């Protein structure tokens, strides 16, 4: 797969991986942060909400930047954002400072992921686009796999503040790499140029309003569930219901990320060789079933299985992005993917807030039913309303 990746794509993949490591180091630290700063479970959910708000703020501008700038300057900016946000969190003495740090981290994350997704979507021919987007997902997954594990291990040795100091160092390393690497000063051209009078660069019809709305609901549902569960409630459940340590929670979340690596490879292959829809619809159904595992009283087995299945199936979001890249003019892919990620990050904003409040005031069952219902509804809409050229 690496043979089809250009220098800028490899640079973007490395930055996506690194920023994901720094961003996801916080997940297993949440219980310790809550105890240290006297933050309740509901307020811990607001930390993830603040991260989502930062991403939401940056998504649309990031899409426009991805269409216009070489990757180096945009990706170097993500390293600056991570260094600032991790430094703020490492020195936090109040809930407000922790909220501010996660907001800046969200800005950096959105710029990274939108820039990277655009490069991978436009840097491969349409018949290999599914595999290219799978490569993007694998870079993201690898970071998400390593992040919780690294965060848990470092926190187990030196505490959660030391883990955030490591995240700040990762941000500085990203800045140096983007300014030094020759790939950071070049551009990736779209595999097929935008055609005047055409609807998409893949030769098929453009997206209808209904199809665009359904595709936008995919990242909303995926980020709604990932923000509510692996990034917020699953660490809390593991700590309070199963009495697991921070290190064990981090390793479990990291192992779940490895399952997502396998899911990305599978959905990329199905997307290119069978159809986009054949990869997307089952992914959403599997995520819904994974959430339902947590409706009964959780055991270590069901907790681990839910993490693995959620991670394995969440790569459906890359398939939805591939459909967009197939069917819109090449010169507008960045801004369309920026809007696509905007709806996803709105889900990341809503998921922890709504599910966290339900979890705190109505219990685990209500929160899980809400998340599973959102995923099931989007799966049904995708199956019925998306057509393929």
C-alpha cells in the first residue's frame, strides 16, 4: 500500500498518527484527572465536549485551507496547537483550564484530520481511493491505538501530568518534521482534475440533497458513539464498575484500536472491490450491536468486546468520505470534507454531553439505548437512501 502514497501523503499520515497519539493519551487519564481536580463524571464528559467544540470551530476553515495550501504549513500548525494544549492541561489547577486545553487540542485535531483526509482522498485514482482512505484510517487508528496505551503507561509511572508533558513533546516534534521535510513544501494534486460542467471527479452523478444529508449523518453517528463511549464513559465504567486501573484501561482502549486497524483494511478492500455501500452499511450495524452489549450489567468480557467491535466497525466513516470524494469536483473535495467532518464533530460534541447526562441521571441503560438508536437509524437511512453509480 505504501507504494501508492506520495511524499506529502506519507508526511500527512505520520502527522495524523502523531497527533492522534497525543490526543488519545487523555482517554485513560480521565478518572485520575477527575480525582485530582475534583471533577464529576458529568463534568468529565464536558472535557470531551470542549475538545469537540474546538474541532467544530476549525472544521470548515480547515477544509478551505486543505484545498489551497501545501501540507507543511497546515500540519506544522497542528503541532503548535498540540504543544500549547498539552502544556495547558499538564499544568491545570482548575476545571476551566482543563476545558481550555481540550478546546485547543480540538482545533489542532480538526486541522490535522481534514488536511490528511483531503490529501488521501485526492492523491489516489478513483479505483484505489478506497484503499487510500483505508491508509488514512490506518494512520489515524495506529495513533488511537498507541495513544491510550502510552498515556496509561506514562501515567502509571509518573502521573497524568507527566503523560501530558509527553504529548506536548510530540507536538514540538511534529512542528520540526513539517518544517524540515521536503514533502511539507509540495502539494498533492487531485488524481483527476475538476471538470467544468461535471458533477464529480469519478464520472458518476453528483450527490442529491438527501444523499448528502445521509452521508453527513454517518460521521455524526460514529463520532457521537466514539465520543460518548471510548473517550468518556467506557473509562468511567472500567474504573467504577470493574475496578480497573488507569494502565489497564489504557491498554484495553489501545487494543481496541488494533481491531479498528483490521476493520479499515477490510472496509477499504470491500469498498474498492465490491461497492462503497457494501462496506458502509454493515459497519454501522456492527457499531449499534456493540453498544447493546453494554445494556446488561457489564463484565470484563462484554466491556472488552464492546471496545473491540466499536473500533473494528468505526472505519465506515472513511467509506462515507470516499463516496463524497467520488462524486464532487476535485477542487472542492477539501471544503466538502471539512463540512463532512463538521457534522461528525457536532456528534462528538453532542454524544458525550447527552450520553454523559443520561448516564449520570438515568443510568447506564438509558445512555446505551440512546447511542445504539442513533447508529441503527443512520444504518437504515444509508441502506435505503444512498444510491451508487
